[in-house]
């Protein structure tokens, strides 16, 4: 049923996966949409939907894959390039859930855009009508800095040590570890070479320390990599609890060990929501969803005119 639904147009993506994205919408880091748009009911639209089908299916068995959708007789202008990547420690089921949410969000936020990219807390998805595979991208896309740590030189040293560990990487695209109370994570998109990955993370680290110099936590996302850290020993001032940071938005709880291993548990609330949605999509709910999804899609599609 899922594969059949996926080959339909953008509104159906919004219908099938729109509710699933509710549980993860707060974990969106960024979404980028091209201002150039394709015409509906064209080969390019079919190829984009075919790409999304392939990506969702692949996410069930892999944390990274890339695709070129170019059916026989397809013109060069209708070829679609795309890839996805999940955070290196996600299970196959969590990876697939994250990618499903990504597809839903792109379909809703970037209707008919010829290219788009989305970064969630646990996964990344990008597609375009020109190949970007193996192309370095060190452009800053998203940055967040926590409240300052004043007068704690020892903590700043721990942050530097944790980030230095992440830069070394030991030949891995995904790195997690820490020093003392400071934990960190970094990852590159796997279409880069390992040397390009090192360069990207090094660049991200430099910008992060420059722009979040005394922050208790910080995130730096470049086009093809990211690096994040948090001091779990930091205690916000009374009445300022919103500044306490632990890497997650609403869906996942991170628990980094100092040796670089990590356990990531999905909340029971999200699991129950997913089960409820999975058993309720059908019948009258499906019809209502199709109507609602089509209306939303048409309203958003006006952006492309």
C-alpha cells in the first residue's frame, strides 16, 4: 500500500505522511526550496515522486543512498538527482520514519520546486535537477547558539577537547563523543570523500567556535556536514529553564557516553502516535485527507506562479 501511494503526486504525499510529521515538526532544522518550479503532470513530477519512493524504500535498509531517476526516453531536463542520509546511529525503522517525515515536509513546504533540501534532527534529504553528488558545500545553512557560560574556563577547555575529538573522526562519516560533561556529534554527507569530510567538519568547527564562542551549546550546519555540542553540566539560571539544551527537540533523547558510543531512544508518545496513525489512515479519514491535502497543496503551489 505504501509503495502504491508514493507514486502519486505531491498532494498524496502530504496526505499519507502529513500526520506523521506532526510528531516531528519541532525537530526540523531547516528546509530550503528552489524558487524555480516544475509543471504538474509532467515527466519531471513523475521522476520526483519516483525518487521519493526509492528514498523511502531504501531508508528501510540503509542510512545513506543516492539516486539518479532517468527512465528510458527521459530528456536531460527531466532527470532528477537525490540522496538521503540518516544520523549514523539510527535504527533502520527510525531512519525510515525520519525520511518519511522529510518527504512529507518537502512535499508540503516545497510544492513543485525543482529542487529542495531538508535537515531534520535525525536525517537529511536533498533533490535537484542537476547533479550535486560529490560536490563540496561549505555554505552555512543553519546556526544556533545557547546561553553563555561566563567564568568557566575549564568548561570551555572541555568544549574544545570534545570538538577536537570530532574533527579527527578516525575515518568515519559519523562521529560522536565528548569530554567530561560536554558531548558532541558530527556527520558528513557520504557522497563526499573522507578528506572532503574532514575539511567540511573542520570548517564547521571553526565557525561554531567563532560564532558560539562562550555558549553552553551550539549547532553549526553547512551544506554537506554539521557539528553540534552541548555541556550537560550547564544549569540555567532560575526562571530561564528554556536555555537548558540536550540535543533533542521532541522526538529523541540523546545519551552520549564519553567513549563516543550513543543510545538514542524514541519516546513512547511518538511510537503510540505512529501506531495510531498507521491504523487509522483509511476509509473516511483517507477521503478527508485527500481533500485537505489537495487544498493545502493548491494554496502553497501559488508560490510558484
